[in-house]
C-alpha cells in the first residue's frame, strides 16, 4: 500500500484551489478565444478538481458511495465557474483596451486592424 496523505479541511482545499491552481490555469485568459470544446474542457477540469476536494457522497436510499453530480458541485462551490471567470476577465481587458489611445500597439491587434498583408503559403526557410 502506498502512503496516503491525511485529508485536509474542505475550506482549506477550496482556498488553495482559488489561490494557487486557478491563477495558473487562467494565466493569459484575457487573450483566449474560447470555442465550446475548450469551454467544456475547462468545466471538466474544474469539476474534476471539485470532486477531488468534496469527495464522494453516500446515497441515502441504497447506502452506496457515488460521485457528486454537477448540480451538487455547483451548490457546494458558491464561486462562479471557470468559464464565467474567463469571460469576465476578457471583458475587463476589453475595457482597458478600449480606453487606450490609438497609437498603442495592443489596440490594433485587439480590434484586428492590421496594416500589412501577410504573404500566402508557408514561411520560407532561412
């Protein structure tokens, strides 16, 4: 048998997730353009972490252990889900970019105002 770490309190585990794991996962999310597949992968990751924190639940009728459903996880974890956080951060960044002057470099790349046209095909070898 392998060594198993003693269980930590749920509040401490949630605090650790919010302060350590989520910033690492969401680094640079202001520049992401999420498609539905990526959103679902983020939700799956978040639910996996939350299931690991909250653990299984004993069914009241049969007495068997089962995994928590997504709705139960949302009830236990009161913070907004990871996709809502990425969208709110992206909107906050869009507000910053909109207030910048036209001479700033990120404004043109954010709104897609490219002046030069890229050549067709793959890049030439150096």
